[in-house]
C-alpha cells in the first residue's frame, strides 16, 4: 500500500501577536508539521512568528487584516502564492483574511484548494461576517457558535459545520498543580493585600464585557453576607489604553469597601501558577462569548470555576463542571456559589473533552476528509 500523501495547508489570519485565534493557529500548525505535512501561515507577522517557524512551519508576510483599501493588493499576491505552493487546504480564521482568501481563490488558475473557515467568535450578523460560514467545512469552537451560525446565516448547510472545541495541554496545566513556596512568597510580597486570603481570579483584558464590576460586587457580598474577606486578582486588565476603565472599577471597589483587596495587573506569563494558588476562578462576561479558554485551563488544573451560564462558558460548564454554572448577571447567586466553594472545596476529576491533542487530531482529520490525505 502506498504511503499516505502529505498535505499542504495554508492558514490565513490578520497577525501573529497573541490571542486565542493566534494560539489556535500555532497549535494546528505545530500538529501539521509534527505529522509530516507542510504548514504555511499567512499574516502580517508579529511576536509569534519565531516560535511558529521554529516548530517547522513557513510564514509568509501579507497584511491580511489591514482595514485600508491597500489590503486589496494582497489578493493577487495571495493568488500567486496559492498557484506556486498548490495547497490542499486554505483555512481562514478571521473575516477580512477570509474575504481576501475568497477573492484570491476565485482567480487561481488550475484546481482550487479546499476552503475551510473557523468561527472563533459570535460575529455580528450580516454579509461581512457571513464569509466565515462559507467554508466547505466550517469549524465552530463551541456548540453556542454552531447555534449562532445557523441562526444568523440560516442558508448554511448544517452538514458542513464541525464543532471542535479549543483545547488545553494537560502538561502545561497539570491536574493538581500548586505553585511552590518561593513563588507564593514572591506573590505575597508584590500583593500584600491579597496575602493570607482566599484568592479569586479573573484573568482577561480590561474591557467591560469581562464583568470586572460584577466580580467586585460579588467580592463585597462575600464579606457582608458570608463573612469571608477574599482577595480578587485581575491579571491582564491593566494595559495601555485601559486606564480610564481600570480607574472606574477601582472606584467601585473603593466605594464598596473592598479596594484594598482588589488588584489589577498587566498580563503575565505564569498563569499556571496563579491558577494553582487560586481558590476559585471567575468567568463572568456580561455578554456571551464564543469560548472560555481560562475556564478550561483552570478546570484542567482542578480549580473550581464559577461562571455565567451563557455562550461558550455555559457549554464548558455544562460539559465539565455543572456546579459552577450561575444565571447570567445574578451577582447574588455568584457570591453564594463562590462562598460554597470556599467552605467546601469541590474535588474536580481530570478534565476530559477539552484537551489540545483532541483539537489538533480532529482538525487534521477534517483536512484529510476534504483532501483525501492522512491526518
């Protein structure tokens, strides 16, 4: 029997600076290269290019996410790349790169590659976002995304949709992990207001949708209703351009008497240690989001998550930790749930169904299904 034919896969996205879309792109690129396939990523570049290339992929610099008319110059450049490389699959992960990809594919001479899209977010309805439902296969990162696609683009054939949740590497977030004494001592020195208290963690950008105000109100209710003075740590919220928002939430915390127990911090690279030091992780986005990677990371370590049961986080909690689900916007219920977890910490089993290897294998199998190659 002949050896399986290796595939060539081109992924399209705006840039490689950081974020969930970028992380998923690298994870699939790494799996392709490790399996002996050719992996090409087209983007404007960024700090993740070096690890991408080091793992065996090729990067081609094109400004696919630039919201200027000059971006149209990328269409003939991408067409020439596709005619030269003759990929089996072109996989678009964002709306503007998807449009550029569609235009380029229409002009390709000879057999066209198969077209795959991933819907990473709950995109606004309309024609512009509808390009993400145009793939021969449309990957949805959660059940709620699949529902969203069928609701807003009802002409989409459900048979083309595949739910492939984002995955976490259990070696990177090992079950039962706890930081060592030196890390804990250093954290306490930097944040004395959090020392010696149960730690509540809400990682995420400093944007209103992340629900920082609800977390602060729940912290206050823990003290007044349950007699528990916990600390609240918000890594990732303090960034350039977020100063006014952070000041607003800090003022709310001060008015509720919990200002000394709330800490905003810049993004950090040691979230595994922070998860391990936490008593409970919060996922309280005020609007449904497509997924909830931080919840999966926390549950992988075995830390309970209290989150609003809508969007992707609702999907995760229903599947992996139903006891953590709270009605969206119900801060009283959120505080009560946190208090219960602090009084009687739940013993979480190892996480199932959201691991990185399954996400990678399912994505490569989808490519092979279309192109007739081997996963």
